[in-house]
């Protein structure tokens, strides 16, 4: 019985680590910290049922692997999302810019040449979310009442990852991430 439970625990650890690695490394979509904490708590709970050296080794190995997956910035997207998550409703434009200072500001896209008066609507693919846009003085598209931040304009995998911070009365009302 203990051998079967040990085998199941190792399988749970391997599947969890592989799933997290798939999201973190292959899909460039970092998982939230609570996911890793939950996994470690579940592993520790399973380990309480089996108090052998093998089980302790399995839990330690799983926790270390999950910790590495969580802490290592596998791409520039991960630190960008962490910084973007620090932007909270009610913050001023200056506070937002100080948090996001190391990132490029602006969409990097030219304005819609067919838009009347330079204004248009941008719809996020696969959703009902729409953004009112306009051309700025440089001819670049900007989202009205918002600042767009980009983390890596030179890497084709991420050059259109947008962190959109929407303002009303110079205060943050919404923060969203639009992946490339």
C-alpha cells in the first residue's frame, strides 16, 4: 500500500512540475504564486500520510523544482506581469510611470489610416472588449484615456504584449494585459 501511495505521490509531483514548466517555459505564461503555494501544501499533506525518507525526498524535490519554476524569469514577460500587477486602481499617473519606468510606453502600432478624424475602435480578438483609439502626434495608435506599456519591443514573441492602464480623472481605474 505504501509503495502505491509513494508511486502516486511521485506521479503527482512529476505531473505538477511538467504542467507548470509547460506554462512557464513553453507558453511564456507565468502561473500565479498561489498556484505554487497550493501545490506545495498538497504535496506536504500527501507526505503526512507517508512518513518515509523517500516521501520526504519527493516533497523536497517537488518543492525545489516548483520554487525554481516560480522564481526564475524564463522570459521578459514574467517580470513585466509582476510589475503590471503592482499597478492598482486609484494610483496616479506618476505612480504608474515610476513602477513601469523600465518598459516602453506606447502601442508601437501605426494609427489606423482609414479612421475618420484619426479615431477608431480596436477589439480584442476572441472577446467583446473594445478600446477607443486615436492617432497621437507621432502617428502612432494610442488607446484613449490609457497608457500602454510594452516589455520587449525587439523580440517578435513579445513585441505586442500590452499592459493597458486605463485612467479616469488621472487615477487608475483598470489594468489589463493583452498578450501578443
